[in-house]
C-alpha cells in the first residue's frame, strides 16, 4: 500500500464513526420535522430555527477530537498559535464570503466573489496543519453530501421542513434545479464544508495548544504524514 493510500485509509477510518453519527442526527432531524416534533429540539422554520437537534454544532466537538487524535500519533501542526490564528482568519473569511454570496441583491458576480472567499478561507487551513485540514474536509463532505441529497428531495416534494424552506426575502432562481443549486448544493458543499474545516481547525488548535505539555510528554506513535 502506498503512503498516500495509507493516509487516505487512516483518514476515512478516523472519520467513519463521526460520519455515521452525523448521518443519524440528520435523519432524526428530518423525521422529527416531518412529524412536527416540539421546539426547541426541532424546527421547520427556514434556516432551522436554531433547533437543538442538528449537525452544525458538531465541528466544535469534532475539531478538537480529530486534532487530539492526530496529535497523539505525532501528526502535529507547524505551530499552535499559527493554527489558531489562521483558523480564526478562515472562519471570518468563510462567513464573510457567505454574506457576500447569499445576501441581496443577488447576482452572479457577488456569488463568484463569495465562493472564492469561502474557498480561500478553507484552503488556508492546509498551511499550518495539513493532516487536520484533510480530515476535517473529508468529514465535512461526508456530513454535508447527505444533507444536500435530503434537501433536493424535500424541495422537489415540498415536504414543509427546514430543508426545503426558502430564506426570508429570497429573490433568487425559482426553478427546481437552479433553486436547489443556489440554496442547497452551494451552501452545503462549499459554505458548510468551509465552516466545518475552519471552525474545526480553530477550536482544534486551541485544544491542542492547551494540551501541548501532555502531548509532548506522551510517547509519539507512528507519524502520520500531513
């Protein structure tokens, strides 16, 4: 098995259980909304209505989880402060890009500019800690592709869930595929993946910095290549 294949296998083994748990939460949320289960646990409001049952808060937990797992095997960042600083910059850039792309007035130039900002914020995380960024990126897609699939079918069938609810004041495309691309596919596979990577890197950097002495005292395992 090549080094690249080994790294890929290690990444997928690391994210497998979190990805399964995330999928289970997504399906539970969908079922709860279809059954109109009570707030604050579930909400059918566009955007999710800050429902407790959801997956957007998981990167706050999984970023540190992945970071500590990687650091314990010897795959550590170029610098903890660098990881934290670039992580914070990435969070601001991704959220700012989303504001540019998805706030009115809608238009293709704004969308492209916003997408470039979100992509830049995400790619920045590969500089201080490549192995963590790769892991978070893989997890982000494993988490968000199922959501995009659910959104497509919800929008096609008008299920009345937050997955097919239009944002307030929405004035973008209205045909199914264009609407799905604009409020489903692009946000899920670019913004939310970028959010996962940057938040995970930022919080993961803080946690590993706090645990630096314990990690340095522990015997390093097989070094994972970033």
